[in-house]
């Protein structure tokens, strides 16, 4: 009699302990009673009916999932490898368990196929320069497809774009040519500005004869600071013009005789 009572008490304790469940704040339990959906429990302490109830634990925190590298042919027929990272979380535990067999695997497959199709619609230059726009497009499409499963996609980020070696060399040459073009444009703009300033200075100096003399003196001061044996004496152009006019007035050798 005592042994039977002890066995009953032990079985009762085991049943009670198996029926008590405690879930964390970020967890929920989808409960099935005799195979039928019976609701969502948690967080905190709750009880299950022994033998009759079974639960499936679902985490509600954001999950970061790596999307494996995908071989993609871009719109301009360049073969590249693209991988990404997907951020999502379960917002409806009931839909995540009842609607799809394995929501993690299904979300991963949707992300891979969407990555290939969306990236393949863009040219290589767009993929490299408009990554944020492509990320937003990926997030919108994947979120629409996983919404019936109770899965919310919060972000998609393209991580790496692996280019063929010949394409890397072509991009490097293009970048070098662009830098050379910018350098030539900057040099030409500098020459234009310098010529404009010189023209303005020449106009001012030409209008004031005194300014020309001051410029001569400044030139002599600059030359005197140089360690050289050559001395240059600036001669006013007006003096040369006067000498030229005077020489024209001189009689020729035949006239002088």
C-alpha cells in the first residue's frame, strides 16, 4: 500500500513538472492539443495539460542570416558573385508554425532567389554605385513574400560583389582615366583664370605709364636676389619705338652723298 501511494505521488509530481513551462520575454509557445491548434502562450509561467498538449517554441528576436554567394549575370552580361545578409524576425508565431514547414529555410531560399533576380536586372555600374537602392528593393520584395508566414524582413544588405579579374583591371583603368581627365580639366581652368588675371593686369599697367616703370624696378629687384652673372636691363618699349621712328627718318647712303 505504501509503495503504491509513493508511486502515485511520484507520477503526479512528474506530470505536474512536465506541465509547467516558463518562457522568456522574447519567446512564445504555439500550443497543440491532441494535434489541433490551441493558441499561443507566453511569456512567463503557464501550464500544459499533460499528455494532451504539445508546444513549439518560437523566438521573436531579430535573426541575422547570411545569404550564400550567388552567381548572377548582370543586365550588361557580366558574371559576378553577390552575397548578402538578411535581418528578419517573427511577428506572428501562429503563422510561422502553421503556414510553412520551416520558416528559416523558406526565408533563406526566398532571399537567394530574390537576390539573383533583382541584381540581374541592373547593370554592373548600378550595382556598384546604387547599392542602397538595391537593398531597399530586396527588402520590399522579400518582406512581401514572407508576410503570409508571419515573418517581417527589417533589412537586407549586400555585403560583397566579387568581380572577374579582367573586369577589375578594366575598372582600375577607367578610374585612372577619370583621374587624369579631372587633372587636365583643373589645369585648364587654372590656365584660364591665370590668363584672365594677366589680361586684367596688363590692361591696368598699360593705362598707367608710371605703373610700367614700377614693374621694371620690381623686376630688377627680383633679378638682384638671384645668384647669377647675367644682368638684364629692361628697356621701355616706347624708347624702342622712338628709335625705330628716328632710324626711318635718316637719309640713305645714296641720298647722303
